[in-house]
C-alpha cells in the first residue's frame, strides 16, 4: 500500500515538535496555500509530490520499491528591505529543517517508521520577491525517501 499522507504527516509532526524549529518560531503548515504574509515567517509548507513505484526482481523477498518525494517549501521575509538578513534567516531555517528531520528517531531516518530510509534532499532556490514593502526568499526542498514492500 502507498501512504503518501502518512509520510507528509510524519514530516509535519517532526518539524512541529522539534525544539530548533520552535526556537526560531517557524510557522509550519501541511497542504496549505503558499504564504503571502510577511508576519507569518519564517514559514514552512509541506506537500505531497510524485511517487514512483518500481518493480524489483521476483526472486527478492520485497519485490516493490516505493519512492516518495515530499516537497517542503521554506520562506523568510523581511519588511525592512534588507536582503542579507533575509537570506541569513532563510539559511537558518534551512539548517533547522534538515537537522530536525535528520536527527529525529535517533538518526534512523525513517520518518517515524513511515519509510525505510531517507535517500536524500534536493534543495532549489524557489522564489524571490522584492518590492517596496518587503523582501522574500524561499527554497524548495525535495525530500526523497524509500519503502520496500512485498
């Protein structure tokens, strides 16, 4: 069975309960609209993304491999038009997000048992907005994980 929502729920729970994320006062949402409010930053949005199901050799005890791609958007804004401080805040949020996921469950990297292993991250610049009232920067993090099924 494929349970993508279980994976996104686990990521949400991990990030929401992590002390590092709490310390930076991150606003964390699951399957919500992309943030447009500078007062809601630092902001994290967690979303389902494409799933790949691959058949493996029949002789193997686990003939299916499910690859989950969970997308996490992180955003930081600054109302004083200071790009450097905004980028520094975004980098702090990026590091806190990756650290929270990597160190949960004593570094087993199973996303609360919903996957067998986290395979890696792809981190892309996502959005840059500069206007007279604020500066906004965001990253898209694609979290790839894997589960093998009979």
